[in-house]
């Protein structure tokens, strides 16, 4: 499973592949994409106890995080280079 390589979101409920090793408890992995280039990933290992499953609004949030966090990460890196 390589979200950084493929740019495809991984959600445990959407796949038959079970994570193993260090990723055993991985629930979701969201690529941070800027112009179709992956600049990072967000990994979610467990849901809070009161949250039983992911809902459609969670996937919308993943999409927002994927694009906005990617922009923030890119801008941070550009600022470091210019300093």
C-alpha cells in the first residue's frame, strides 16, 4: 500500500487489503496533492471510541484536507528555501 506513490486515498472499509506491521491499525491514509503531485500524506490509525465508522462528511473533510494541507505544506517549504 503506497498512497504517496499512487496518489489514491486508502480507507480500510473500501478495500480488501489489510494493513500489517507498523500499519496494522491504519484506518485511512489521505494523499496531500498539489497539481496532481503528492507532497505528503495524512495517516489516521484509529477512530475515537465514540465514532463507530467513517461517514460521507468524513470523506469530504479528507478531500479538503488533502488539497489545503498540501498547499500549506508547499508554501512552508518555499518559505524555508527563501530564508
